[in-house]
C-alpha cells in the first residue's frame, strides 16, 4: 500500500469519525431546538398569589392630581368618581415575552370607561347567568356596534360591571409595542396600559387577575446555545482541515487553487457563525478580510502572501462565538465583567486556531488584532514590532469596518470622520505605515463608506 493509499485510509477513518460526531451533534441540536420550541409555546400563568419573578404584574391608581375626578352628569341618579389605573407588566426573564394577555375578575360594582393601547374583551352576566361578551377598542368604536350593556353619559361610555363579570385585556402589537416585551440580562422591559374606571367610591380593586404569557428564547441563547455555536464552528473547522488534507493527498496539480477555494468556503462558514451572533456584524469578517488583502497589496506583498492575509483575517473574530449574545447586542456601556468577557474572545480564538497549521497567521490575527501600537491594547499589551504584521493589518481593517457601519451604540461615521480618526490614532492604536497605506487606498477606491 502506497503512502497516498495510507493517507486515504486515514482520511476515510477520520471522515467517518467526524461524520459520526456531526450526526450526534445534529441529533442533539434537533432535540435542543424542539425543547426550545416547546419552551416558547408554553403558556405560563401569574396570579396575585403566585411567587413569580420572571414576569410580574402591578395594577395601581396613577395618583396624579389630574388622574381622578368627579362626574356628576351620569344620568344614573348618582355621582361617580373616576380614576386612571396603570396596568404594568414587567419582564424580568432576560428574554422576550412573545405574547401575553390578562384576565381581571370584577369583585364590585363599577364601570369601564376607557383603556389604551390594546383592546378589552368584556364579559357581562345578567341575573339569570346569561353572558354577553364583546371585544372593544375603547379608543375607536361605534356605539351602534356595541352588543354589550352600556350607558352613554354625556361624552363618556360607561360599561357596567358587577361581581362575577370579568375583563380580558389583549395588548396592542402595533406602534405602542406592548408585545413583545423585551428584556435582557441587564435591563427589564415593561408594558404599561392605562385604564379609566368609574365607581361610587372611586376605588376599584383590579387585583383579582390572571396573567398568561409566552416567552421566546433563541436556540443560540444560554449555555446550550453557546455549546452548539462552538460545536458547529469546530466541526466546520475540522471538516475544512480534513478537506484540505484530502486535497493535498489526492491532488498535486492545481492543489493551491482548490485548497484556497475549500478554505475560503470553510472560513466564511466559521466567520459567518461568529458574525451571526450580532445583527450589526453580518458580513464584518469578510469585509475585514477584503480590506486586509488591499493593505497587503498596497504594501507590496505577492499574491500568495495576500491570500494568506485574506484567509487569516477571515477568522480573526471566530472567538465571538463564545461571547454572550446579550453583550454583543447591548446598546449601552459594557460593565467591567462584560468587557472582560469580550476581551477573552481573542484568547479563545487562539485556542481554536493554534493547531490549525494549514491556516498560516490565523492564530496571530485572532490573538493580537486588539493590541495597540503603543502597548495599550489587549490581551498582552504588546507594542510596535512585537505585534505580528498580520495583526497590525487586521487592526486597521477592522477599525475602518467598525467606523463605516452602524453599531448598537452609534451610527456609522462619514468618510472624512473615519480619515480623521485613523490619522488621530496613527502611532498610538495603529501602525503608522499601515494607516498611511490604508489612507492611500481610501483615496484611490470607493470602499462604500
């Protein structure tokens, strides 16, 4: 058996093992996706007596000087006191409240007058137990369409309610954004509905409620989601390496071209997995790779070296697969702990790529592209020539792409603003020679900024 045959045999065994591992992971992922689907479809219930903390309800009088008043022209033979109540649903679940509605049991005689922003489903019972029900948008209705009992008192609609009647509030999914209710690990979301009630006493107890809600969790959230992101990235990388070995073994002629094509596809899968965690990063890795190749060309590198720069730059952010999705999408300033997690993405990427000898410079690009020329960067505070050239190139390319695209915390900068930032940070954050090369590129080409 020739050496090539031995290589083929090893490749077949490794391929079988890798396919078996892939099948197991895919089965586990399908089970995980089904569990997430079931989790998202489950209706959960909150009552005043429950000890719920994920989603909570608070119904209380608004309390302002203009939020209660006396109505004397009711035509009912008695004066009525009106009061505005706030129905507040707060999401502490660190994920979306996909849908919700709340049932309020009426425990005393009162009148429903108005509500915003959703609709009320009114259920009235007469003395014989006959039920009248209708869903009404109290901000926009026609008296001729009402099928429930009501009074028309001046300009006001009064819907009489007695003990045993109940209301179901359906939130508005339109411009008021009552659903879904967003929530993150750092900030709770809430939905507020205003309700106007009339009664003789002026105080209506609306706390006999039952809130029903559904949560929505992405299959990529949590520890299991992070596991599958990392697993798929590693599988893609493993298939890429195995495919590269196979091509080198069975094809000598034209191997470089074929290898680059396979590597390019695999790189895009890996960087796509990293970029997919954050809406604002879609296409980021490929653009950085393109700009890095331009810099290499401008600095006089030959085609082979420029291809190495491109491929290494594609994988520079693969470590983002291990960063929490909530952190990547956070609009505000990161906490110290969150920033520390972000900074670890370079080391984690290095751990993935250090054994990938078929991807020259990829580990250096991933590990050192956040080092600063003056030594103020991370993870090791390297400076000047201590920082590998590929990392210094990627640093400039990535900074340009970040500034020329929208981010959760700011809008993209104009072309001249980007030039000013690059010039301002030349010699501190960036290698001056590389900044000069890139400024020449900006002057010669339309990079879309």
